[in-house]
């Protein structure tokens, strides 16, 4: 029985030797290695009349070598596949990346080659030398642009609760942590201790009533340590807080979301952001969910599933920044943040956050419970709302989804996602909320049914 051949992340077919062969070999060299089978058509069948001369393979090897930089030299062999002779050019993952073909850089994704972006090229190069962008000197910055008071605050946080404390002066500390090198400032040093605004670290914050209607917004461009508190202060301003009567003299505060988990999300945003990308980070607060977005997708060898299960080796995009945050006791342990976030929401009785690669970055969406009616005791309000009014039957995003259903009862989840700019999972959450409120019901199957508005 003839075994069918397929193209995948490690195999490419070419009917003849051409520049496409070299492009694929360079893409394999930039990822996990692979092979090009020459003399095989796109359908996986041998090309009739294909032959290999005595000098053919060596000629192809030389051409690959001359058209790549740094030069790669593939292994070349003649194989018999399905009763036909074909040529195989194979290459292992190259230790010094990225490899260019005619000045362009490619990577292998599934069964095709993809052109690398500028940020991917830079990041791949840095990983090859076991370093990261933030450890490099920024020639446009100098020590006078740093705040030594901010460095002293960093030292104080590092020393908090420790038996052996840092006693060095700020400049010595910056040198010891390689945040300044030979009197010059690194990218990490500048991002964490700059005196002035940082346009490379911009975070856009917004409070939305609908995906297109903004009620409050601000832009922060401070040093990375300060950004953590600025973001969380804005979040507290626009989410709900309740007081729980426990019988103790002091009432217990309960925010709409677990603040420790939100703090972990914000720290992860700041530490793992791709600061070489032109885009900004953002935090969008809605009535019943918050969306955190950051430039910089997950590393290619880590899936969202692995991230949630903890089955991966932690890879800090910004090693110096991550190390400094850990020394300042803002990060407990590399790779454990996602687990603490999930546990925080589970302990709060909330649904798990959504983690996903989105566009050119990574997005986390956290969901709140349905707003509870405000409870009152004699002479005092037990429920307190910070910045917003709660207790309405339906509002914000839920009202927007309901309006689209009223216009088109047959609208699909995917169509709702496109119109509301939510993920499909976000749409499903809103639909479940409307069902619980007895505002809609589903008639018929998921594919052929429709939404019915319940008379109110």
C-alpha cells in the first residue's frame, strides 16, 4: 500500500529546485528544522520524468549556501518514495537566528512559510544569544534621565521583610543588576526608573458603557513600577465595592473582582509586554467584564492550554525587568502567576478569565457576577457602588446584545461577536446573562433556531 505524503510544519513539496526551496529551508532553520522533498507535486505524488544528475545535489547545496545569511548547508540525499526517486534537502534548527534568504526572514507555521515582522526578527536574534531586548544599552538615554529616588524606593521594596538587606547606594545597585553598563543606561533601567514620561510604555485606560461609548479615560506613561498602582487605582475607581456585615465591629470590603488576581494580571502585562512593538497596552472596563490587552503574543512553543495547565517552562520576554520585579517582591515565582489568577477567581466564585492570543498581542478578559441589588440596613447602606450605578435590569453590553437580537432574532453568536467586538465566549456570557434575567429564550436548535424576546 502506498503511504500518502503530506506537507506539514517539517515537510515541504517542490516539483523542481527553485528559490522556493531555499525559502522553505531558511524558514525551517528559523523554527524547528525540516525537509524539502524535490520531485514531489503539491498533491504528494511523484513528478513524472524527474531525475537527479551526478552533480545536481552538490550544485543545489552551493546555491542554498550562497543565497542565505548566515549561510546554511543542508543535508542532501536521494530517496525512493512510493517507487520514485526524489531529492531530499534537510536542515536542522540553526543555532544563530534568524537566517535570511535574499534579505528576507521567514518562519515555518504549519504547512506554509510566513514572513517575520521586525519585532519577531529582533526577538529571535536576542534569543539566539540568550539575552533580551531590555538588557541592551539605550544610546539615546543617560544616567541623568534616571530618578535615584525611584531607585531608593526599589531598594526599600527589595529589603522589606528580609534578613539580609541591600545597603549599597542607588548607582551601585543599578550596576550590580546590570541596569546600567559602563556608565550607560539599559532599556530596562530607563523603563523602570525614568524621571519623565515614557511614551514607549503607554497604557490606555477606559471605562466603557458599550464597546463604542466611553465614559472616562486616561493615559499613563510613567515608570513601570508606578504603572502597576496607577492602573489598579483606575480600576478601583470604576468597579463596584460592597460592604459585608459579618458581626465584627469592622465591615468586610468586597470588590467586584478579586483585587490580588487583578494585580497579578497587571504585573504580567507590564513585565511581559513587547516594548519593541509600536502598539500600546490597554485596559477597558465594562459593566460586567474587564479586558486587558498587551502587545506581544505568547512564545510560539507555548500554547494557551499549556499556559493554563502550567505545563511549560517560563520564558521572560524582558529578563531584566522580570528579575527586578521579582527582587522587589512583586513576582513570587516565575511561571506561577496564571495559577494564582485562576485560584483568585475560583475562590471569589467567579468564572475563569479568558486568556487568548489576539491580533498582535495577548488578551485577558475577566468576568463579574451579575450585579446584586443594593441591600440596606437601618440608617446605613450596605452595598456601595464606586463610580457606577448598579441594580438595573439590563444595561451596557447586555443591552447592546439584546438590541441586536431584537433587530434580527436569527443572528448567530459569530455575527454578534463581530457587531459587538466581543469574543464568541464573551457573547455566550452575555446571552447566558440575558437568559438568566428571563429576557430571551432559545427556540429550536443552535444552528436552525432563533432568539425569542420574552415580554416584559
